[in-house]
């Protein structure tokens, strides 16, 4: 099971994620923020977006209850070429 071990806001709607398999990368969530819906709307405020967190690594979450599955994020980022092994 892939988990998120750390999250670093990078400005705008970008987050740098580190996963339990050792891979890491930056993801731009602008497309998510552009969607409609009451859970997405608060994320349009960059300060609120930067409040992203993880509970036990199982997903990426925000205080309003919106959450994204860690394994699904990992697979999407991997398919998009956004993950890499950290430099030594």
C-alpha cells in the first residue's frame, strides 16, 4: 500500500508529495480547483489550498473534508511522468 509521507505547498495550486515507496514529485492541482462543487470552492483560496495534510498517509486531505486517495494520486503522477527517485 502506497502512502503519502510528506506534503510541501509550492505556491499556487502545486504540492510536492513524497510517497512511501521512495518516489516524490510535484503536482499541479489547478484542474481540480477549476472544477465546480462545494468541497472544491474553498481550495480556490491559495492559503486554504496550502492547508493540505495527510492522516496516516492514506490520502491527501483538506480541513473541509475533501480527500484524494494516495494510491490513485501516485498512479496518476507516475503515468504523467511527475514522480522521480530523490537525488542523493
